[in-house]
C-alpha cells in the first residue's frame, strides 16, 4: 500500500491553510471595497429633486381635494334622502299594521312638531287622528336629528306627512294628497336631491327624467327641482 510521507502531508496542510487565509483576506478586502463604494454613492435628496416632489404633491392635491369635497357634499345629501325614505316607509307600514293614522312632522326637539325639516323630524301614531301630537296619548315611533351643516330640507304641497290606516298619503282633511321634499346645499338646483311621496303613500328618490337628461332631478310632474 502506498502511503504519503508525513512531511508531504504536512506540506499539503500548510498550503491548504495558506489558501484559506488568502481567501479570507480577499473576501475581507472585497467587503471593505463594497462598503467604500456604497458610502461614496449614498446621498440625500438634492434641492431640485425636493422641489419636484413638492410640485407633484401640490398638483395631486389640487386635483384630488375638489373631488373629495364634491363626494362629501353628495354623500350628505344622499344620507338625508335615505333617512327620509326609511322614516316614511316605516311610518306607512306602522299605519297599516296598527290601523291608525301615523304622522311624520318636522321636529327640532324630538318631542313635538316644531322648527323646520332641516332641524330634524319625528313620526308618531296619531291616536286622535287630528294630525297634532299629544304627548299623553300618541306614541313616538322615530326621531331624526338635524341635517348636517349646509344642508336644507323643505316639504312642499302639504304641511306634514300623514298616512291613513290604508297606507295612503292624506292631507289634514283626510283627502288624498302628494308631497315633495327637496334637499339642497350651497350648490343649488344642479345638485339638489328630492323625495317624492305619491298619493298611494309610496316614497321614492327623485331622478332626472328629462330626455335627454339635463343633470337636474325632477319632481313627480317631471319639473326640475328647485332650491328656493
């Protein structure tokens, strides 16, 4: 069997150790060189770059903020439309199920018919059937607080909303009636919303029914809504 001489093995080991040390030295040298390169290329924003970033931010804000304001304003109007329709539908349903007249009226305090529709509204079971709230006998069903700032709500055609036990809309004398709510803000009729209450008692949001559409929602007679 051939065996390598001890001095040969020792020599090979020395060569291997030297090679490893050399590789370590080279790796360390490369690491230091890379660090120096990174340090030399690292820098912050220049004044020109910063001005460009600021200019882009200003342009984006100028484009986005008006759209956000319009979205917020529209959302306020739509929220009031939805609140009115929910209140009216619940009042009509209660009139039918209870077999009694149910009234929806403006209310600033939630305990009596007062103020105006912008201040809020309430619905109640009109036990005496006279369209007037009597705290001793009538039952309050719903109370809705004031509209957001800048939003105005008006009721047209009737003084208050009154549903008969059959679910129809009636006036103070008990005759069939129709009603219209307009919900407006500072933008006027171009952004006005409406809630139409048919004589049947059905409530619905006003839509632009013109052909072609003119961008303004219409009442039950297809007339453009207005914000007096």
